[in-house]
C-alpha cells in the first residue's frame, strides 16, 4: 500500500496494484481498475516513486552465498 493525500489534507492508503491510470488535470486523478477515481495532491512523479519503493519492499531479491 502507498499513502496518498486528498485535497482536504486527509491521508489514505491505496493499493498500487489496482491503479489503471494517473493523470494531471491539473490535480492528479488516480483511476482504479474498478472505475473508482481519487483526486490527490501528490504529483504523478511522486506517486511513481512511491509505487517503485513499494515494489522494492515487496519483491526484494535475496542473495544466496556460494559455498
């Protein structure tokens, strides 16, 4: 989950796996696969960075030591 901020300042967590589309109109609108839309204060670049960090946390690669 990533945290995003509504225009009224309230934060909520969003599942980035459900994001279908993000657009700036000029506010950032996130459209989920189910059709729900959320207007948030973060820029798309910030959201992409948060999603990338979320993916890094979820899909960490583990090094196997050679013997």
